[in-house]
C-alpha cells in the first residue's frame, strides 16, 4: 500500500474527511514560498498596501506556513468569554446569523475558534468576523488566498486608522503587546524588495 494514496474504501465519513484534509495539506505544501510571495503581492496591491510590508508581516507571523494556528487564551477570556457572559443565549438565533455577525454566537466551536489566529497573516477569528469574513469555518483562513485577502483588508483598515503611519499600524495589527514588533517586521521588508 502506498502511504500517499488513500485506501480504496475510505471508510466512515470521519475517515473520508481526514483523507480530504490530508490531500488539502499536501496540495498547499506543493505551493512554494515563491508562489505564496506572488499571492501576497497581489493581495497587497488589491488593498493599496506595500507588498514588501505584507510579505514581512507574513514572515514574522507564520514563517510562510499557511497552516499556522495559535490559540490565544487571554484573547478568549478578555473578549469572547466576557461577551458570552454579558448576554443571555438566544435559542432562536440561526447558524447563518452567527457566522455572518461579529457578535459572539452560542456555538462553542465557533466561539473558541474566534480566539485563534489563523494562517499566513495570523488573523484572529473574531477580527476576521468583524471584517466580514462569512465562510462557515474559520479554518478557511488557512487557505493562502483567503487568509491574505482578509489579512490585507484588516491591515489596510489598521493603516487608515493610524493615518498612514506604518509603525502605529503595525502596533494596532499586533495588539500593541510588543513594542518591538514594528521594527522586527520592517527589518524583514528588504528581503522582498
């Protein structure tokens, strides 16, 4: 049996889902960093951003790993848990409304997923929802094109809020938790010139 080939009978639905996920991972793994850089340039240009800066953010955040994923427990406690505790559950709320609204849904999987940073640009799930990301699964942010699109959309808004000041925009992007973050990102831009 070839370990790279799925079995003839994939078995129950969970096994089929696992095989599909494995195929997706292998497909993205075949995409080289050069292709990801080209994709980052296109996404940056679509949002009138400096492509070298977007590439530097990606390198800093995920080291070009589209499957990068990080749970942020402090973010969950500060933003998600407090929002859930502040309101009563609405049993009539639809799943579609929960996915298209930045309001925290009662769905525990979606609520926890919003406290993860996802993909190349490490966009927080809650931030993605706030900026209109409506895919059924936040895991779609690990698709390079999807993650770069929403990441550039969010960063363009941070840059506008910072009145074009890149250092301030990078602090907003990073939640101002690391004062050295802008310098670290800006130092990486020369690699992409």
